[in-house]
């Protein structure tokens, strides 16, 4: 693995950024935006690469990943969220943790919850509360009766 990535006077290393010289303020925006972009995008990159590598190489790829110092638990988490939240549901403005919260929901519910979170500027904690409230309301609703779900029975209950 490369020990550093150079962007202008900035040397990005695994655990720090080294600033060479005294760059003017204008030179900071691009590298800073790059660092933020990487922070948000990297869990998706890792998860998608893990899933693609696993599909192509199987156990051999998993063994390769173990050598990179990432725990088996994190490997599974990255893979699971990336597999369960398809690219078309992912929102660049929301954290990976927010997406992880909806990963077990069906596709349409993911899309709806993530859209609400993005539109309303929610944090992952806000989304967690919303999802808990939704689940609580669903659990409180009475189960549908056969007359509620069978259109033939629903029509007949109005007849004398």
C-alpha cells in the first residue's frame, strides 16, 4: 500500500497530513474537499470492492483482505451495507452510518427514509428516532381482518 498521496503541498499519509511550506489559503480548499470526499466515499468503495472481489475470487480474496489489518467484523459490515443498499438508493449528502441504519429495510422503504433524511437535513440519530417511531406505530396498528384484505368480503358487509 502506498505510504502517502501528494496533492500540491499536502502529503496525505495513513494517520496524518503533512503540510510542506506555508501554502496560501487558496491551496487548501481542493485537498480539504478531497479528504472529506474520501471520508464519505471510502466505506462504499471498500464495500463494493469487497463484494466484487468476493464474487470473482471467493475465499482467496477474503484471505487477501485479512492481510490489510481490517477486522472480519468490519469486512462483513462493509460488504453487507454495500450489498443491501444499492447505488441508486445511496445519498452522497448522508453518512454511511445513516445508510447502514436502513440496510435491512426493503428497497422502497430505504429510498423513502433516505430521501426524508436528506430533504430534512437529519443526522443518523434523527433517522434512528424516525425509524423507531415508524416501527412503533406499525406495531400499535390493529392487524387487518380478512374483510379488510379481501375485496369480496369488504363489499358484502355493506349489503343487508
